[in-house]
C-alpha cells in the first residue's frame, strides 16, 4: 500500500493510534491545516473531473474528503466500492463559502487525502445504504446490519438507547431500585402462549420464558422491598401487529408496596411525560384524563381511545326503539343497540356512500346515516324516523348544518367496535387528527371478568392477580360480570402503552376469584405455588404497571411500525431472516433434551 510523505507530527499521531485522531462528526474549521486521521465507511464517491470527493461516514457523522486525480494514491480511491472500510489521513482544508454544507457538523471543512488504507472491501450491496429508498422488508431484515447503517434506522436505535437511559435515571430519582428477575421460569396461564424451553436435567419437563415478570415482581414486594423496577424482556408466542413485535418485547416493569391506584399514577406520569418532552418536538397535553372502561367503549368504541379525534359516539337506542325505521327497531327488540357517530362536515351524499361502502368492507351490513342541511334532516333514515326524532339526535350530538351522523346497529360489543373504527375513519378522512400533540389518558374500572362468546365460560378480562373493587364481598354477592377491578391502562394517541393493577394480596380472595374463573384451589396451588404461599406469610398491599418501551419509542420516533425501532427484529411470521431462526436442530441435541421428533411421511399418491 502506498504511503504518502507526512510530517513528524503526523508520524507521531500514527504511532499514537492506528485508526483515527478524530471521528467523522467532529472536525471543524478550528482544525484548518492540521493533519488528521479518520476511519469509516465509504458513504458516497463523486467524480468532478480532476477532483474526486469521498464522503466518509462513521457512527458520529460524515466528513467530505477530496483527492486530485493526479495524486499517487488516486488509483486506490478510484477502486473503492461504497461501504468499504478505509482509514484516511490528510490535511483539513476550509471550504469556500459557496460550498459550505450547513446540514453537516463538518460542513465547513474537507480533508485533502494524503494517504488511504483499505481495511475491508465491500461486496456488491443488496441494498443502498446511502439512500432512503425502501429496499423491501425482507431484504432489510435479512441484511439488517446494512440497514442499520442508514441514517434513520441508526438514529432510531440511538434514540431507543437514550430513552431507556432517561427512564432508568427518572425511576432511580424517584427511589425505585432496579432488580433482575429470572428468564427461565414456570409456565402459567397469563393470557398468551408461552415459549417453552425443554429441561435437559428433568426429562419431560419444560421451563417457560416469562410473558412478563408478573409473579416475580409481586414476590419482590413480598420480600420486603418497597419500590422495584427493571427494563424487562418479555416473551409471548403471539402474532405480529404494527404496534406489537412477535416473540419478545421490552417494558418498564415496576411495582410498589402500600399504594393505591392514585399512587401508581403519580409515580408513572412524570416519567412518561418527562421522556416524551425530552425526546419529542411535539406538544404534550399535561392532563392525563381518567376515563372509565364503560365510558371508553361507549364514547370511543374501544378501550384505547385516541383523544386527538374531537368526536364522541352517542347511544341513540331509545330514539330508534319502536320507531318507523323498522330495520333498527326490530333489531333493538332482539337485544341490539344503536350507536351514533358524529360526522363533522360529512354532510354530502358522496361521503355518506363512501362511509357505507367502507363499513361493508369491514364485514358490516353498512352504516345508516342522516345528513343535516339548512336545518333539515335528510336521507332514508331521517325520512323513516321523522324530523322530530332526527332533530333529537342532532341536539344530543351537537350537530350543525353540513354535518352528518352515522349509525351502527348491532349487539353491544359489535356496535362499539364498528362505531370506534368509523370514528377513526372519519377522523382520518376529515383530517381532524392533530399530529402535533400527544394526548394521554388512563382507562380505569375494567371489568374483573368477561364471558367467552364461544364457550360461555366466565374468564378473567385483564390481569388475574388484580384486586376486585369491593374485595371478597363483591366476589360473593355481585354478578361476576358486574364486578370491577382495580385495573388500569395508559393510552397515548390511540395506542395502549401500558397495563397495570392494584394486586390481590389476600389468599382467600385469590382462591375465590380463580374459582369464579373455573380454577379450583388445587389448580391455584399447582400453577402459582410461590405466589399463594407468599400470600400466607404476610403480604403487603401492592400495585404496579408496565409501560411498553417499544411502543413509547415508536411514538416518539414517529414510526408507523414497531420493527423500525428494534435492533434486530423478526418479520411478521416471527422469523429472524438474518440469523435463520427458528432453525432445525440436529438429532443429538434433541436426544439430549429427551425429545423425539416424529416425522410424518407423505402419503404415496394413488395411481
């Protein structure tokens, strides 16, 4: 490799460090005429006739380097491929005024190349690192280490690290202590499928990866600690969504002794609000609104309301009961309800037809509607219902000329879900959503139990370890479906950030709650041996919550998919394309684990 003539000071620098005196983001006009050494990836080459420019990139930034085609090391520069790793030595030169790049921290200077050493040659690239062009999800995930060299993914991962550090600092400042709970644990019925790990030393038995540190963090409270937290990995064998990564995710897991619901809120709100204020330029609504689960389902059609949409759904079942609009009236007699979704500035036949077509695409029969114009209600529903009842709806929902109202008539849960989706649809189409703000709310008073629509069985609706409101008295005297629990969700802009609860800490209450859900005392003892045992030796009242780290970062980074803020994510099929996981293991490994693999031979087709 050619080595250019260098000064005594430069030789001293080489002896001092092999690769760099500066990083690619810190050289400024202060270093003019100084000799520097920088290392990084070839981001881009640009041929300007007698001069060739090389943009060199590292973790910290980008520095423009330049070489004359007559220079003795030009042939090395000419042969470089993008993403090759090189070490460049040279002299810092100040750029002319018209060539200064104000978008770069190093934009006032360039480095005149004196010597270049190729550390690693890059093959032909499967995706362009120096471009924002979408290479497709499969390619990006298969070559994630290349994808992460790109500016936005790189910054997203740095942002994630900074947010986690900020959260950790804020928790410690509040007097919380960080603990680490086990990864290998026992399987338990906590709502999702477990990932199972065979136990080699115990043939036929399995560990489970924790869906959450739920039992452990409660046991930390039983151990006499007062405030616990950890940045906890959680593992659930569930399907992928835009806001949910398959396989694993991270949460800010915390638990507190001798607390009520309000104490948990008071601990969490400043952490969440502070992090969003620190890392986002958007406005933060300081009010964490409290909404009951029942009101959330009624007014917003789901239990994670987007409060940026200035629309509240209304119940107009009684208006249609016994009316001349027979489709709704007959369904009401069969137990259906009618939800009314206001449509600000939706008072046109074209919008009404579009909303109706959309509802049909969602599997619904359609959406009835009334258009209000010139103090008159119009449309088939208004004609059958009459002006008086139509006006009653108008007044109830505070509708104006040029507005419309859409109707969902179905069983209560189905009507809520359809009206909630319609509310969101109207918000998007009418550009009613303020993307410049974060709005938070607490959804509280969740039902303790729910009925499975297929089996008719009573099940836990939320966390099985929650304390019922009213304690044992409620469990003994109330209809299970009427019992509320000290359970709560934290929601931001329509995305659930967190679930939590004040925990049940009384053995008798736990046994009774699980009995209602179909688990006898022996099953409780078998599935939760440590928990129920600890309750019997003096358990403090306690409660906690677990905000999702991934979802917080996704919101702050303004990314539509959670995979964009995870270092090495899986695809939607829970496959790691980069590492080829899950993978087939050899027979010896299976034998060690006492696992027999039965291979079903394909049937021979009949001739």
